[in-house]
């Protein structure tokens, strides 16, 4: 059987000015925009041991996970430095909805983008001999 092997792209409609929204992601989240207006994220640039895996999940229809966003999706962006990211977001006046929190697989924080979409930020845990499960 043929099967999906990964996420080839993330595409969503802006509620307002798509160029301004893309520039917000570049300015505050470090998403490097290419000439076509979008970004190319290469998993091989990720330093985590998993090599940049993507998690896929269909949430229950009455979930509060995406709140306060009214959107029916939420994107989780892998980041390389939670403390640095939080500092740059706060410096830019971006409100941290929740976090950062430490979990078994890394650190998480949540923000809202200018279009009202909740964004999950994830700094994957770097596994070494000290914290690997045996």
C-alpha cells in the first residue's frame, strides 16, 4: 500500500495581510523567508537526535488544546533555543500564552500569531547517555 512519508508543507490562509503575517513569523520566530514569500525548513538542519521528525494528530472536536484560537488547526514549530526564543518574543511585545514548560520530550511554550492562530513552540530534548531510557 502507498503511504504518506511526512509533511511536505504547511499552507494556511491569512485572515488579513499575508505578507505582513509572513514577516511577523520571520521577525519573531526566525522563519527565513525565500523570494517566493514562503520558507523552506530543512530537517537536516535540526540538531535533535530524532533528525527532525514531525508529529501528526487529529484532535477531538471539543478540545481546548487550541484555545484561545478559534482556528481548527495549530502548528507546532520546532525551535533550537527556548530561552532565547522567549526573550526575543518578549522583547518584541509578543504575549506568551503559556509556558515555557518542561516535559519528558522537551520544552514547550504557546503564543498567538497576528491572525489569532495559536502556535506551539517546541525545543526537543537532546538525548544523551545520561537521560536515555535503558
